[in-house]
């Protein structure tokens, strides 16, 4: 009777291990597929958005430089530098705050990251 229970215990352990492996494979596959699709779409959208942003920046910067050259407008470069430093500091703090959550979801986030890189390279 004890041998019968131990063989059932082994089957239950194997079933639990197979279930855990199946769950992990599902997470990794889903993360990689979604990452690839997001990366591919991102590459296509960012290509257009960068062109639009470059034109918008040029249309804003060129007249501002002309007004500054004429002495109508003064640009405080120290304040602009402080503003950009604060912006990048906040972005870095946000990225650091996401790190613990990303480590909890490492299989999904890792495969998502690899899929994202593959999608961006393919797109």
C-alpha cells in the first residue's frame, strides 16, 4: 500500500512540474510574441513620428533663433539646462522604480524585451 501512495506522489510531483513548465512556456511565448508585435509596430510608428517631430522642432527653433539673433528674445541657457537635467533625473527615477516589478515578472518581461528588440530590428 505504501508503494502505491509513493508512486501517486511521484506522479503528482511530475504533474505539478509539468504544469509549472507549461505555465512558464506560455508566459515566455506570449511575452516574446507580444514584444515582437509591439517592437515591429513601434519601429513603423516611430519612423513617421521622428520625421514629424524633427519638422516641428525645426519650425519652432529656427524662428526662435532668428528672434534671438535680432535681440528680441533672450534664451536662458542655464535654466534650459536645469530643466533638462530635472527631466532626465525624473525619467531615471521612474525607470529605477519599475525595476522591482520587472524582476517579479522576469520570464514575461525578459521574453518581451527580446521580442521587442527582434521586432524593432525586423521592422
